[in-house]
């Protein structure tokens, strides 16, 4: 889960996962309007590996609902502004 420019470290993680042949991830990006680094995020959205949450058109998503109940096989990381 990334907020705004907080997506930057996740793009590095995505590249590492892709180099390792992994595609079992989902990036949720919360931003107002066009997200930062949109040209790097668009291919992930098109591949079904990222979801954009535009807070100009909708309220912030319920993060607990996105993550779901705790599971041993799921890792969650967050980066972005507090508000």
C-alpha cells in the first residue's frame, strides 16, 4: 500500500519481484488525481498487479478491507504520508 510519492520504494520492490519471476503481488496506490510516476504504474495496473485509488473521486479505501484477515502467506507494507 502506497500513498502518493510513497510508491517509489514499492516500484523497486516490484522490479526485484519481477526479476525473480514473481507475479504474486498486488500494489494498492492511494493518490489524489494522476498518481506520481504514472508511466511506471500504468503497466502494473494493466497487468492486474496494481490498483489505483483516486481520492479526488472517492473516499480513501478501507485499508483493513483491502488487506483482509491476517494470514501467514501475506505480507503487507505501507509507505506514504500520515494524512
